[in-house]
């Protein structure tokens, strides 16, 4: 395999920028006369960017190897949602937070309760959400926000910034969570919440700094919730413990996060799978109707820990190293309806028990520096990352029974196995993954940093091993092996028309494991190189201090899964997503906070098998998405605020042939809160109503599975700072 020089794009950008600067000065380029001044620019710091006006979003966030960045200085699109927004909206998981973004919609995983986020038309699984920049250390399926300071949404492929994700999703965007840290002002906060269906929760948040100059900090978050959800007869239990410790010295900063989360859901209402004979999409059942069975359940238990150290070598150069581990135990008895008749709602439902254990180790390290070469500034970033994962699995599938998604009757728990793999009480190793990468970039600043040119590369090695399911007393051997390397470049430009307006463009890629030939083919076992998803994006950003906005146009080309052509397995086919994105946020008038935006997207399938679906739209990608929310301090009523939010989502196709489609849907949320003092203690009362009109709708067709929107839910909470 030919190897490219990882330094070439950076050196090329450097030489070109020096040439531009010299030409602008109308003088020849003389490298021997260029002075290097390391004192001109401050080094990057690790503190989070400050909140934007209104406090709902931040001015920037963590961008992988580039570190924390201001939104106006980078050629990418990011939105960072704050803990203030999380608290005011009573957002219990990151899915609740991401509903605020017009580029994101969500669905369930196939057969379980795992959240899948569709960003710019491409899915991101919960397994590929990062924590303080590290992959593979967060809980699976549902991730609580109780210990989260920021939910950072990066839009677009991001293999250069973060490396390839553990499972290969996130090709349309990435989500990173920032942990809570103790502030200089101590926090003692207790929240009691209850929903309209009787689900009760408690959350204790304690944080304080101590020692000389408040160098040491500790933050503890404890929460639990239990009771019936808004879906009939479905109940959920969750427990969370997260402790965050940190030290901040003059040059050295250290942090440690240790967490435990356990979630259980009984009587699951999963997504609905479309049977092969279905010729239309059924109407959505009543929003609170549960077409699952009471013998279904899922339980996940995650223990994780992360250590990080940052050191400032001087004012302009700093280094970091971080490592984390996670252990997951997951089990469940699942049943997903398979629709056979859309008009009557007739379906079949089988059963499956699938225990899953997972152990992950993740590491990253790097150096960030800034320096001057004559009139040209540089932001140099060098980073390395590696993740090891090991999965243990077993399964039993059971025979199907007849059911109906409109009129659902209780069915006996299935007991007749149709397929068995491994040992349920002792799952064996079925997969191992090791991703390693090295990244280098340089951002060159010209004309007093009004023009910023970024170029970089990441060299990535993807190694994936598959093992047969363990038999009784037997460890099965390796059945699949994938070991490929690839280089993913990035190019970007930012031009600041003035301090309030930035023009930008980028070319960046995503990365996932390539296919391995399977089936009755002559190239059985052939390993294809990693599949690159490519994006080109351009846009304009506004920062008017009290409000901001971002307008972007993008084109994403993602390779689709391979298929058999004749007697040969080929990795061919492409999905093209083209879109326009607009977002507006801030507090344009004191006491009036706004977040609004929209995405218009067009998709196309190319080079499909036998050309059957060429030119069709991709499955599960809405034609448009609109969001609008307002949070208003009521004049004359001190401490009283009202809020409202609208979500509108366009139609989307549910099959590649484009013969099945979901209609446009709307959802409306409202809320209110009241802040006051009792005996010098701050108290906040909140009420939020989700899906105010109790709309019945199919929210997503991602993967060809129908995910129904949640029913109306009323949330109440009271918070006291003591």
C-alpha cells in the first residue's frame, strides 16, 4: 500500500501562506530573514469557552486535536449546549438536549432502547459519543445529563479531529460531552422531580474548591429515577453516580472522573420493522399505546473512569494526556413487531435474549503550540489516539407469534428457540477492535489573523477481529480479521470580514471499516480498504454579541454497504446528502432568549445494485427540519419565565425503492419556571410539557425501522440551592 507523507499538506499550506504574505507586502520571500517569535501569541488553554448571550449555548467547544476553539475562528460548524439549558428544559438524557438542533433527529437502535442520532442525514450511535474527547468510555444506550456541563455537537465528518469512531458511525456529525467541574462558588443543589405518569426522581449536585488559591476541586452528582413512563405500562429505573476531581496549578492541571450508571426498562415499546410485503406506511398508533409485550426488558450497567493531565511548557506550548476505561454489562429480552399489513396493523413478534459485555480502554495525547514566523502566525497541533475494545456476546432467538400494533393483546413469553449462539450465562469473546491514529495540523494566520488557513492529516490504523460464538466449554477461534490503514486529510479557511462576520469553508472526511466479501462469491474473504465519507462545506458566521447566527451549505458523499454483483462481492454504491443549514441563537433583547433554525436536505443514491435504486432518495433522511424555541422572562413578574418550542420535520422515505414514506410531523413543547428565595435559599420550580397536543406520529424511518414519537409528558421539578 502506498504511503503518503503526513506532513505534505501542512508544509504546502505553510509555503503557500508565506508566499501570500510576501506578495501582500510586495517583497520577495526570504526565509533566512524570517524571525521566529514565540512570545507573540498565548498558548491554548483547557477551560471551556464562555457561554453566549442568554446562556443556552456556548461560544465554542472542544474540537478534537484542535482543542477548545471559538466558533468564529474555525472553518467548521459546532453548537455547544450548556447545563443551564439542560436544567431549564429538564433534559434527562442527551437526546432531549439534541432535539434543540435543527440538524438532528433521533430514533431507536434496532430492537432495543439505545438512542441513535441522525445528524445531517447520517446516524450516530450512542457507542460513538465521546467524553471529554475520549471515545468508548460512556454508558451505552441512554446517557444521562445529570453530570454533564456541555453537550457539544460537531456537524459533519470528523475523522481528522477525533479519529475513527469505535463502531464507525458519526459520519454526519459527532457529539462530545464535557463533565461538570467544581467552580469557585460552591454548589449545594438538590432537585426533586416527578412526571405526570408518576415517575419520581432525585438529583444531588455538590461541588466545591479548596486548598491554596482554590487549586483543588470536587464535584459529585448522584441521581435516581423510577416509575412509569408516558408510554402505557412501560416503566424505567435509573441510577447514576459521577465524581469529578481536579487540580489546577500555574502550569499543571489534572482531572479524574469516575462514574457508574445503571438503567432498566420494562415492557419495551421498540421500533417497528417493515415486513417485505408491506405496501404502505400504517397510521401511527395512539401516542401512548404500547405494542410491545410485558415480558420484554433491557438492562445496562456501566462503570467508567477517565484521567487527564494538561501541562503548559510556557505561554505558547502545552501538552495533554488522557486515558479512560469502561466496563459494560448489558442484557435483555427483546421483541420487535414486524409489520405484515399496514391497513389492519397486523404484525408478528418474536423474542430474543442477547447478553452483551464490553471492556474498553481509550488513550490520547498531544501537543498544541503557537508561534510566529515573521508576519505569519501558526497554531500547530500534534495528537495521537488509540482505543481497544472487546465484546462478549451470546443470543437466543425464539419463534414468532401474531400481534397487532393497534390492538395489542398480551402474549405468552416465547420459549421455542429458532437460533442459538453462544452461552447466555457465560458469553464468549466475539469481537476485538483496535483503532490507532496520529494527527498533525497547522493553522496559518495572515493579515493579523483575519485570514486563517488550516491543513492537516490523520493516519489511522483500523484492526477488527471477529470470533465465532462460544460453545459449551469451548472457546471458538477467530473467524474474521480486518487490518487496514488510511490517511484522512482536512483543509479549511476562515476569512474575518470584521470582528462580527466570518466566512469559512472546509473539506473534511469521515472513516469507517470497509466491507469484507461474503456470500457465494469468488472473492470470499476479500478485505476492502476503509470507507471514506467526504464533505465539502461553506458558510458564514455572525457574532453580534447579543445574538449569533450560522448559515452553511454542505455536500456529503458516503459509501454505502457492498453487495454481490454476479459472482463477485463489490464495495460500491454511494449516498449523497446535500443541504442548507441555518441557526440563530442568543438574547437579542434582555430577557428574551431565542434558538431557531432549519435544515433543507436533498439526498441521492448512486451506483446501487444493478442500478435499481439509482437516483432515489436515501432512507430515513427528512427533506427538511425546522426548530424554533423562545425563553422569556415575564416583565413585572420577578423570577417568572415562560418557554415554548416547535419541531417540524419533513417527509422521509422508509425503503430504498422510495415506495414507502413517512408524512411531515409537528411537535410543540411548552414550559414555565419560577425562581425565588426562601430564607436566603434559591429555589426554582419548573414545569415542562412535551408533545403538548399528544400528536401521534412516526418520528423516524432510520434504517427502515419506524420509531414512534413520544406521547405527551408533563414534568415537574423543584430545585433548592442550600
